[in-house]
């Protein structure tokens, strides 16, 4: 007899079929390369690049080197400062956009920079910040400075340009959550005796938590792996982990070491993603539990005889 | 009385060319349950938001016990608000929602706990104290909002259509509870609603508003029995309203007996009123549907000033405890008169009245009323 599928089973089967091309794509161009990196990080370094097929922890041992440690620490603080900078700017931005009548237009403005190649945008910053650049010219014309100041090729410039590059990734998730936020809650808080700041910190922030964590992940992970920005606007002491990896692949040709550093980046990013998934899931479970309970309450109230439990 | 006297003087507020409030003045007494009643867009919520501090008038003043409060931000005013959409903090439990105002004032821990439990008990939510708002029903949410607004011990409680999102039965119960709470705390309540039955049943006084103006301020009885304008007569309860001209006016048992010409009713109608009216003045004659008697045969009454009309049942509307009949009068105008008939006991009733039956409708001179201000 021919087996007839129930509608739900058929839907599940179709889902698998639809997901197939994406599955192949990710396997070929994401999972396999990642596997190769994991593999390489445990192999011996080839003399002119490449690897020798010999299992070793050499690459990981080489990472414990004071000069690398310095870079890791620097990468961490630059990433944290830039991420916090992005979020601090993005919160009022998202708030203003959610309240604005011209939401679509403002969203459009946020997306425009993506139409230009990121390298070109970084070079634009070079011409703005350099000694003969835009900022210096104006300051000299205004008589505030007599000669150009070195604004570029330092860590400050790296942080500034990183914030510029990744700000949209913080604004977009914050905007969507703030847009869903019920602003009457702020009125209520004010009515109950909260100052403007208290109402925002005590009522708005807890209710846009998911947007805050998404914004954090969306900016921290790419900033942590950044290498073009420190390379182009940073100075001698602006090297980040991303630059080490590039150097190890192209100049020093120590592929296992490059792979090991990539593993560090991937690992830290994964921790972030899992943290986000975990908190998101917990919130979901909580709301699921509550609807379940209120449903039970309703049933008990309306459908059970009075008095009996 | 713990409440304050709220004085609103000549307050106007316009949004662009739309006048939300147009020169509104009202004095609300200490500890009064005062309602602002009107259709949506009449400016009642705007007035409430101005008193709360969320909106600011273009001109005019608002005073609590003679002190101008307009320069104060919402958090510095002695008023608290219960919002239509509850506005409970979704990330906090019932306990923490109610404790919120106390935490802001850094109230000592034991004192805070005692007060929160007291107010949660006041609104009978003791068993739900640790739940999040998402687990509560609409009525329970609104009770949390009431407890949260009262815990600061405000002098004025502002209620912005607090029951409009609830179903009819619950609304009635919560309304009675609100009245009990008002008696317990004794502060001034300002209650905004578009539901006339809510306003009539609990208010000490009502202000009826339309198009940014207050049309009448009075007790529920005054508003219902002696509407000041045609709008009030139509908005509060149901009315039969017909334009008329005063023909004669004589003193009668401490009041005045008037004869008015009502073209829609096909002739002269007698009606009593508290005040004399000039002969020839154009006013509105109104009689409430529940004061009209409907019978299958001419009523056997010796009443001298009985207004009696013959007509046909155009449309009977059954609604359980009573029926509403639209009677088409047997005159040139064929005007419609609305009549309520209570279904009391079987003994009282004559033959059942049905569609297309010929009936007699009647009322006495004291049942009618003349509305003086006809243009608003």
C-alpha cells in the first residue's frame, strides 16, 4: 500500500528540501573551510607557507609570546571601547528614529554608506584626519591652530573610524526594539516620580535588552576581527589580532599560527553568539511559560465547577 | 478630606488648527469623584494630560489648592495617573510594579514591603503578587495600575478611561470597586470616560464636553433630568427631541406650565419647567423614552395635562429586561417616537405589542423638559 503523508509530515519534508541548497552552500564554503583552519592550527609549519602533515601544538605554544599578548590586550580594549561608543551613540539615534515621522527616510540614510566600498570610506577618513586634511585646514583657517596636528595613525583614529564603520550595525537592531517599545511606559514612570533619566534607565533599558545585546554582538564581533582599519589609519602600536593573522599568512607565512589566532577569534565570537542565543531563549521560555500558566488560569476560572479544586 | 481642590481656568490647547480645548474652566472640589464625559476627540483626555503634566496648555492656568502647578514636571505634581492601556512595566512583577514609586523615593525596606502589601491587598491581588503583568487578565492589570498610582498617596488620582479595554461585566464590578476605593482613600478622583453609564453611576459631579468645550457641569441627576444643551440631551441616555416654539407660560405649583407648539408632534404639547420662558422663543422639547407610556388602548387616566398620540409600531427591539419601540405617529409629519417598555410582571401587561400594531403613546406635562440651548 502506498504510504500517505499527513500534512504536517509533508510540510516537514518540504522544509528539508527547501533548506537543501543553503545547506550545501554553507557546507562547501563555510563548514569545510572552517574545518581546514581547525586542522591547520594543529599542524607543523611549512617552510615556504603551507603545512606539513605532522600533528603538533606548536602554533598554540607560539601564541604565548609577550608581544602577541600585548596585541590581544590592545585588540580587546579597542574593541570594547569602540563597541560601547557605537551603542552609546546608537541608543539616542534609535530613540530619535523611533519617535520621528520620517522613519523610512532616516533608515535610508543609515543604509546609504553601505553602497560605498568600505576601503573608500576609510580613505575618506584619512583625507579628513591627515595633517593637510579637512579638519586641520578648517582649524587653521579659523585661527585655532597655526600648523597641522597629527590626528591620524594612532589608536584614537582607529577607535573613531571603527565606530563610524560599525555604527549602523548598532543602530538598526536598537531602532527595531525601541520602535516596538511602549512609550506610554515612560509617561507612567514620570508620573510615578521618576526623573527623565531615571525613567529611561529603569524602564526603557530593561525593556530593550534584546536590542542592546544584538547591537553588542553585531558590532563587537566584526570589530574584534577588524584588520583594514588599524592597518590604514592606525600607527605602529595599533596592530590588532586581525593584522597578525594577515601578516602570518602573507608575510611570515606561518599558516598554523594564523589558523590558531583565527581559532581564538572564532572562539570568542562563538561565546558571544551563544550568550545571545541563551538569553534570547530564556526570555522566550519565560513568556511561553507565562502564556501557558495564564491559559491554565483561564480554564480553571471558567470551565471548572466552583468550589472544587 | 485628604485631596486637593483642582481649579482649571480658561485653559486652551490647539494642535495646529484643531482646537482640542477651547477656553475651559472648571472647579473640582476636594475629595470629589469628578467625571469628564464626552465623545472621543472632545478634549477630555487632553485636559487630563494637562493636569498630569504630559501636555501643556497654550493659555490658562491649572491650580491645586490655589497653587499654580503648570511649571512643575509630572514627577513633581501631587497627582498620579491610571492609564487606559495600563502602562504596567512588563519586566517587573506585580510587587515591583507597585513598589516602583517607593523605590524611586528610596523608602526604607520594611516600610516599603508593608506598604506594597497593603496596597496590593487594597486591590485584592494578594495571590498574584509575584506574577509578571503578562500573566494577568485585563482587570487584574488595571488593578495593579490603580494600586501603583495610589501608593504615592497622591492628592489627585487621574483616571484615563481605565475600564474601556475590559468587558462589560468586569467593567461594572471594577467601577464599584473604584467607588469603594475612592471612599476609603478620600482623595480627589478625576475620571475621564466616553461611557455615560459609567459616569452617571459613580460620579459626584460630571462635566459633559464636546468639541473642546464644557457644555454642562452638574450632578448625574441634573445632567440626566435637566440637560443644558441639545447635545447633552442626546449624548446622555436616549431622548426624543423635537424643535418647538413657546406659546404660553403660566406659574403652576411653584414651577411653570408651558404650552409649546411642536410641529413634529402635530400640535400643542404641555410641559412644565423650573424657569419661565419668553413667549415665542425657539427651544427643544424633549421626553425620555422610559417616561413615555405605550398601550394598545387609550389609557384610562383622568390626568388633565396628558399628551396622547396614536401611532403604529415601526420597529420593536427586544433586549431582555425591556423592549424599545419605534412608534411612527399617525400625523402629517409621521415622526418617530422612541419608547422603552419594561418587562415587569405578567399581570401589569396588556396584550403583547408587536410590529405594525396600532398603539397609543402618552406622557404627562411633568415628564417632558425644554432644552434651552439648541444650537450646540
